[in-house]
């Protein structure tokens, strides 16, 4: 889907990309089938506000339901297949293909979307929930449609439905009228949620946006820079805490290839899109097998984590597997610990 209807005061996207328009479900499913036939192992659904997807070519009449505590500047939409329907159909094309999506808005995570993500093993348990600020007054000026409290309630709600979920986020430091106290609330939000990754930027006024017309870019550049650096430091500390929890745990890794630093080390990505580094040695072709081979790019392997930094996990490659087999064993609790 393209475009965005949210009209956040800092954002130029609605003026450059227009209103939201979604491709029909059938065309997306056909493209996923084509990619599957070509051997693609991971697919990302893209959109400016991807989880407000709505296929209006369908005659199905449904109401878009917002996350609890969230609101919009536009009237509630009706009709069409929604994002939960799209996720369900796309994930069924090939259960061995990982499905990711970006970039969503926190308001568009009703329970049916969360339950589909939880139930389908090949939909990655990583949600991008762009907070932008941890202060309710700044969020109001940004026209985000939620408070700090509503955002944190959503985080808790998602964790209750999707065990082992990880979050990423966006933050803008130094938005119009942001005080030091408001900045500290952003830092405390980062500490409380603990994101797997965060995209943190200093505010930059965009012409033609509501902020450009009605607000003043009154936070000095040097203050914005300092606040960005502080937010990154807090983020790195909290992410290191998350990664330390994974030591001894088993992760499903999709192999990428040789590490940049050594031919003897290879890398892959786990469900949360975190890079995992491991020694490249022949490993069993299945758990318990005596036949071994080197993992190739695109393979799924099981890695036991034994070290970490705030940016990567490190571990030992154990054996080859499939995506569905890994999660079947996880559901049967055959691993001592899988993810947090």
C-alpha cells in the first residue's frame, strides 16, 4: 500500500505520497507465490502505514478497529479485506518463507492482527512500534493520536498475546517546544520498553507540514544533538540487557553468508532481525544426525547463544532445521529455552 492518512504534524509523506491506496490481496498473493517459486526465503510487506492496509476491491464489509486508547484525525473506514486477512493469506503461501512488514502505526494493531502474528510461525515476532516521543504533550503536538500511557498499555497487551515478541521504534529528539523534562520521559520510555533496535533522529522542520505552519522549531541544534546521543546511549544499555538474557538460549537463524570480519565466522538473522555470528563449521543435517555439512546462505540452522554485544548475538551452530520443525519443537518445549 502507498500513502498515509495520519497527518502527523512533522511528516511530509501525506503531501508527497498522497492518501492511502492498497493493492488487492490477490495481486500480492500472486507475487508472493512467484517469489516462492524463485526460491526467495524472506518477504517484507511494505507501506507508509502498512497495517492500515485495506483491499477495497473486496465486497466484504468490515470496520477498521483501532488499538485501545488510540484515535485518528480521519473518520473510521469501512469495507474490504484488512491487514490481518493479508497476513493470513500471505503466510500460507509457503510456511518456510519468513514474512516481515514495515512500517506500521501503533494505532493499527487490533487483536485479530496480533493473533495472526502469534499463530503463524513464519510471521516474524518483531513489531515496529514507532513511539516518536515518550511525552504525552509532545505526542499531542505531533498529532500522533495516543498518549504515553496508551502506548505502554499497547506494549503490555502485545506481549500478553505474542510471547517472545521484540520491538523496534522511531524517536524524534528536539521536536518543537520539547523541554528537558519531556526528553527525560523519552529516555525513560526507552528504558522501560527495551527495544531490539531504535531509529533516533534530531527533529528537522519540513516545509508545508502542519508543524511548519503552526509551530516553532525552537530547540537549538546542539541540544537536539545531545538528546540524540543520550537516547542512543540509553538504547544501547537496554538492548545489551536484552541480549544477555539470550545467552544459552536456542535461536532459529536464517544464514546470510560470510561475516565482514572473518572468513571463519558466518552470520545470519533471527526472528527479530538481529544479526547472529557463529563459527562456520559442518553441522548435522538434522538434530541427532551423524551426517554433517556446511550451512549455505538461505539455510535455517539452530544456534545456541553464548555471547553478545548491544548490536549482535554470538553463538555455536548446532544443526540444520526447517522453520516449521523448529517451532514445532518449541511448542513441545523440547528446547531448554527459546527466546526471552
